[in-house]
C-alpha cells in the first residue's frame, strides 16, 4: 500500500505541474470523389491544479495509513 501511495502522490504531482495538454485531429472539409480537403483542428484538455493537489493528498493518506509492503 505504501508503494501505491507513492505512485498516486507522483501522479498528483504531475497533474499539478502539467495542467493540460493539446492534440490535433484531421477533419475532412470537402470530399468530392478523388479530391479531398482536410484541415487540422486543435483540441485542448485542461484541468485545475487543485485536482493535482487533491490527488497528492489522497496519495499521502494512502502512504501514511497503508500497511507495509512485503
């Protein structure tokens, strides 16, 4: 359990430091037989740094309360 607490805490730290990411998809604009026109569409996924702090707190609690791994 202590190992799981450390892993959860590390994930929370990453969530706090990196507050989101971006990705790009291709979107078909025109499709006329052999002629196809596509465009790149940017998407963004963002979250609050408070979510990372909450996950770090959960990881700390799991670490402190968890029993020792064998």
